[in-house]
C-alpha cells in the first residue's frame, strides 16, 4: 500500500494513509449469481451495455413479410393460434439473430427474459461486471459483504495515492490576513478565497514508514526514507518525563513538609536528593543517542 508524505510549515512530517474504500473499481470478476443479485438489490446497474445477446420470445407489430423472413432464417414460430402481426418463437433466439433475419422490416420485440435475468446470464458468461464510470470500493464492499468477487481496479496504487493527495494534502497559506492557519485544505481555501501555494508531497511505499510510531512527531524525511530526528525525539520524551514526574514532585513536596514539621533532617535530605534526581532526568534524555537509549530514561516512583 502506498503512503503520502509531506512536510508541514512547522517542519514536521505528516503521513496520509489513503483509505482502500476510496479506491475506484472498474469491474468485478470471479462473480457468482448471488453477487450479481446483491448488486441489483443495492442499486448498482448491472444491465449489459448491448442487448444483442438478449433472448427474444415474441415478435409483435410485424410487417406481413416478417413470417417469410423468419422461415428463411430458420427461426421457427408457434402458429397454433395465429394472430396478425404477432409471432411467438418456438425457441427464443438472440436479438442479434432477429436483427439479421428481419433487416429492413418493421417489427417490435417482447423479451423472453427479464432485465435482471439477462444481466445475470451475461455477467456469468463473461465472468465480470463492468460500469461506465468507476465506483468507489467502499460502496461495493458494503453491498457485497461476505460474497465472492475479485476486483479490477480503475487506477494503479500510484494513481490512487496521487488522487487522494490532491484533495487531502493541505495547501500552504500565503494570504496575509490575520487569523488564518499556516495550512488548510484546498477546498476550504478555494471556498474562502484564501491565496495559497501548493504543498509538495511524495507517494512512497509503506516500507519506508517506520513501524515504531511512539515518536511519530519526530519523523523527518532523509534520502527518500522516513527517519527519526533525534533532537525532536528528545524534546518529545522530555515533555513526557516532565508530565510523569509532576505528581511525584507534588508528593515529595508534601513529604518534605511533614519531615520539616517533626525536624527529621535525614528524611529531608533523602527527599531533596530524590527531587534533584527528578529535576535532572531531562538532562539524561539529552544524552540519549538513539531511541532505545531514550526509552530507557524513565520516571520511576
């Protein structure tokens, strides 16, 4: 799966994970009759573009010469109850056969199968269902949950990611009016008449994105790879350490006051030493050379 990366105005790196549900489907293959029926029930048009293969059962409003033409083409009719201008075919034949036999003659047809039956038959024969316009995969997945099908995509992984990037990567605001953010979605900028520059983005393989997301805020791009900026990672970890030590410092402050009230100088010295260790813990984070060393710096009660 492809990912989209771009650099924010603040220098941080953002990653967009395109949802597979938004990817466009051109056709379905490996289908079964229940799959086609589910498409029909959920409002997806599955009628084939051409009716040439559809079976004709009755020819109506026919010119007098139609009977002779059908006989010449070897298309048998049921004539036990002859009706003027109406020919019931003994065995249904395709619309293409009727057109070839009755070229230039006046007639109408009554189909031997419903729209749905025709669609199911043709789709199963072809082994695929295709639409004039691609459809979002999410819509199909919801309609066909649990049913058998395979997908022919209307776009490659790269094309899909680039399409999503054009809508989801925020633009960089150049408008000098007060109160505007540094970046905003293109559609919002256009709607409010905000001037902007395009934000550069790259489509990358998922493999270049670190699996470790603990320090995602420190991600940066180097030589086409997403890596951790250790300076940023240290600042992130130091902020976490400050939050972790705060309740301990409050507790030690209370213990110190108790020791002071009873004149316990030894206890006060121990508490002062613990508080100093907590104050110094952020400097230990500054000495970490990699993420493993950084994680090892912890506030422990």
